[in-house]
């Protein structure tokens, strides 16, 4: 069952515990961060498994992550603060975990808004550069979770650790692709030098 549907049914039946608003806030945030982490994992997993077709799921997962992040924000705006905009602005400015969480949501808003085929055509190569901000959003969301919890930080630390590993894999992948090319060029250069030494004086070596 979809987590959003489960939360809705739980709210209607009164099965969300003694503080349903806190339960909804935590679970929508948890699903947003989980889906965002899975979205980041698609590229390295498809390379390891040699399944290029998996890439088509990445955009859908990213949109689901934005959906739950928006539910998370709306829970805070509507159920927690009752549209008290002065208090909301004060929270965003003065409470760091809300500031960085709001920043993560703004980045996801931009990425979700530009995820259509039309925006891909308009932005061309800049689209890929823009969508690398998903890593910034993921780290900001993980820090938001870490700063929000007061006692047990194990879960947000696990999320952040996974995100950092995925970011490291993303940064390492281009270098890994360059290594065979550099090795091949180095080998070719060595062979040319060897032929040049072996060739008679005045005769050009064969390539």
C-alpha cells in the first residue's frame, strides 16, 4: 500500500499514536529522504548490474521523493503552524534544521519543475549540470534529519553515510573511465618510441 494512503487511513481511523501530526511529519520526511537516496543509487547500481534500462526509473523516483517532501512541508505549514506565516518565517530564519530543510525542498522544486522533456531540450547540457544539485538536496535533507533528532542520531547518520558513498561513486566514475584511455595512449606511445629506436637511421618507423 502507498505510504501516503496508509497515513491518510491511519489519520481517519485514529491509529497514528498520541501525536498524529508528529507521526505524519516524521514518516513523510523519512519516505522523502529514502526515495531521494534510492534515486541517487540508480546510476551506480545500473552500471554495476549493467542494466542501462534502469535509468528510466530515476526520474519517477525523484518525483516521488519530491511528492513526499512536499507532503512533509505541507504537514508543517498546515497542521503544525496553521498557516501562521510570521511564525513560519521566524522558524526558517532562526532554526537551522528548518532552514536547511527548506533549502532542500526548494532545490527539489526546481529539479521537479525542470524534469520534463521540454526542459531537457531547452537546457541541453545545462540540464545535466542543473540536476547534479540533487546531491546538494540529498545532503541538505540528511543534515535536516540529523539536526532535527535530539537523541538517537543513528538513522540520519546511516542516511548521510549512504549519500556520501553514492556521491563518492559519482565523482569517481568519470576518472575510472579515463584510466583505460590513458593507459592505452601510454602503451601506444611506448610502442612508437620502441619502433623508433629499432628502425634504421633515416627510416621512419611503421605505425
